[in-house]
C-alpha cells in the first residue's frame, strides 16, 4: 500500500466505526479528534479493525501514533507496505 | 471440546453487548445463560396472552440521533447499531412527588429547572452549582467510590425536602446502598435523568434484546440457553474455564461474569473471601395492571412517578414484606409511539424484604402477594391512578421471582453495595461486568459489557 492508500484504508475504517461523521473535509495533518467525534473507545476500534483487516498489531503505548491521518500513514507505512487495500468490508 | 477466547456468564444486557464486541473482532466466544430467556434483570415474559417487560420502566440516557458525546451515542457506535433501529419514543414527562411537592421533569432540562425554582426559590444558587458540578465531574473515574450523595448534597442545599426529592429517584433507579447512593453514581444518574431524559423502545424491552441477540449471533457468537455454570475453574490464581450444570467443562482464556460479585466468588469456590458488607440486600416487588383504558384518559400522564408519602425518604430493607411509604409508578403508554398501545398498563414498584417473602410457602405466598398489592395501592393511588376499576389482568412479582430468574442472591436488583469499577477479581482472567461492575440501567449495563470486553478481552496486553 502507498501512503495515499493507507489514508484511504484509515478513512474507510473510520466510516465503518462512525458512519454519521462527514470525512470529506478531513485535513491530513490535524488531529482526528479535533475534527470529528472520536473517543478512546473509537481509537481502540481503529486498532482492532487494522488487526482484523490487515493483520497489523498496534501496541497500546503506540495508539498516539494514530492521532492524525499523516501520523497514521507515517507510522503504518512500514507495517502495511506489503498489504493490499481492502475497503468496504 | 473447543477452547474459547472468552466465556461470558449471563445473557443479560452486559453479556450480549460484550459478546457483540468480541464476536465483531473474531473472538471465539460463548454466552452461557441458565434461564430459557435472555435479558437477565431486563427481560420479558408472557402471561395471559400478553408480553410483559420485567426491568424496563424507562430507558434513561435519551439522546437524539447523532447527538455527540452521550452514553447512548457511544453505545450505538461501539455496537454498530443505528439510532433508528432502537425506535425510541420520548416520554411526555415524569415526576417526583411528596405530600406537598410535585417536581416534573422531561427531556428538556428547562422544565426541571423551572419546577425546582417554583418550589424552592431560595435554593437556586445551590442548584446552579450542583448542575455545573454534575456536568463537569469525572464520574467514571471517581477518587472516592464510598462517598455518599446525601452528605455531598448538604453542601449545596439547606432545604431538607429538596435533598430528599433528589435522593428519591436516584436511589430507586440505581442504589444498592441503604438510605444513600454513591456520589459518582448520583452524578451519572442525574445526567441520565435530567440532562438526557427518558424514552421507551417501541414494543418494550423485547425488540431491543432481539436486536442485540441477533447482532451477536449474526456475527458468529454462540449463545447457549438453559446452560448454567456450576463452577468457575482456576488453578494457581489463574482462570482455566468453567464447569456447566451437566458436568461438561469448557476451557477459556478468560471469563467475564455478570452473575454478581458474591455469586461469582461462590462459583469460583471463594465465597469465604466475601465480606458481609458486600452482599446486596435491596429488592423490590412490582404489581402490573392491564387496563381497558389509557392512563392519560384519567389524568395519569406521567411516564414515571417517584413518590414518597412522607417528608423524609427511607431507602432500606423494610421490616415487613414491603414498604408502602414510597415507590415508583410507571406507564409505557406515556411515551411517544407510532401507534398507541392496545391496552393501558400501569406498574407499581415498592421496596421489599427478601427473607420475609422467602419464609412464605404455597398458598400463603400467593395470599401475601395479593394482600401486599392492595396495601401498596392504598398509598400509591394518592400519587397515581387507581387501576382496579379498569382492570382486565394483573400480575405481580416479588424478590423471590427476581432471584429465580436472575440468580442474584436476595433478589438484590442493584447487586452489591460495593462496586468494582475495574471489573477485577482475585483470579487472573476472571472479570466482572453488569450490575456489580457498577454501571446502572439498561444503557449502563450495555456500556458495562462493552467497556469490560474492551478492557479485559480486546486491548492487547
């Protein structure tokens, strides 16, 4: 997956977890929780979906790496470079 | 025998919600339920061709669709259920009633505030401070879980009747403590009543339970009914599995139990570690009347009426079978609905004494039930309508019924007075959820299952 695809993958996960949020206007380098309603339970779901869909493990002490779409891409790129994008699952 | 990631004891709200969370993330999970119906304390039964709800008076924590940051919204998101699927109808209003006081409240906080202002004009500074503090408190991570609300309220108000009027509904809807309620529980309930409000799922508790059950099973979760747990198995302080009533043993990485703290310790063979103060005592009777008329046609428009027929409120195990002085009257008719209910329903709840009911047998028990309903109505009808002239059917239950169907000792509806917010027990891999983890009401129970599943079964170690 490329950086762009990882961002798509994250957005797709967020749209599954929070179907009522509008993700079209998200700014990539701003914190997600400053732009849409996401609490710590929701971040757990992002982590669980990453594991379920891509087999990627994010340890609890590294949840902070998922704060913005940019930091997600930076953090996940080495873990997901060899994975295929799966959206709409 | 298969090995489970997680075994859930009890198919109540917390067990089903935890099951959904775990099945959603592909855990091998089973819910074990001794009874033949799911729902636990919030269940339903059929009698006389009708379906009756057991626990549900009102669904607290009302939130409209998309309303942010509220418990109901978080619950829906975690379970991936759409708001529309709940089909919630909002209450007309509810009320707190004393001999010379009536405070109405609805899902608009302004009504309650104006009612308090009308009745207690000199207490509004304290009321404003209370509202601000309740709004801002970190109730889910309290510093002191022992602190009682009665002592805290005395710092806001010098009018004892207002303190009693606030204690009455909070105790009835969630306290396991004699004459008091934990302050953090008071905060959570105050928000759920007055900031958020009451609603009712159309069709009552059964469609809501069916939504959870179906979602769980569709996700691949296993649900075993009439399948009681006889023992929780552990070795060297670590959980290994459970033994069922039929002797079968199931192994698992962990167990989340909604059986109650004392009951769970007993299943683990550790009842000798339980303190007397940890045993729940408070139980209730309830009389249910079906009528050939709507309560509102007779001026009974409240969804829920909390009444206390004296200036001071006592919330404790009564000396006799029931305490008629205070109680709750509720009517499912007094909520918005797409079509009105076919019949009028009124339910009357009173505090009751388990061991007094337990001492009665056969015909004596039935006679006592009938007599106590009449005694309860003698007082309750001062605060709500008398259903008897319009009665087409009646039923009632006692603490004995509660114990039989929920397995909770003493029929203790709100469980142990000592809550364990982290769900921990002395066994590694054995955790609590539901009433004794400390979350109250239907939404609280669901959130308890969700948060305990997240914390103990999903967050990677």
